[in-house]
């Protein structure tokens, strides 16, 4: 399967949101709801098939900024 190059900051952001969701036992479906996307979008990001939009990245940063 073809994996596109993802900018390093986006890679880092996805790693952080994935770690955060795993730590807080938040399923992909719930994270998708929080971000206003389909669950398949989360899967695509994690598998590097697609890149989140700038708006989606900002929403992830907002979620992470509220973490304990």
C-alpha cells in the first residue's frame, strides 16, 4: 500500500492525539465525533493514507491543550 509523505509536525500531532486517546481510553469513533469526522478518517490518518486538514489539526491541538 502506498503511504504518502506526511509533514513531521503532522506526524507528531497524530502521535500525540493517538497516545492521548489511548491513555484516556477514547475509541476512534469517539475521537471522530469530537473532531466532526467519520471514524474512517481517523483510521486513514493513523495509517498515513490521508492527512488531516488544517482545521482538523487545530481541533486536535485544542483537544490536547485541555489535557490534564
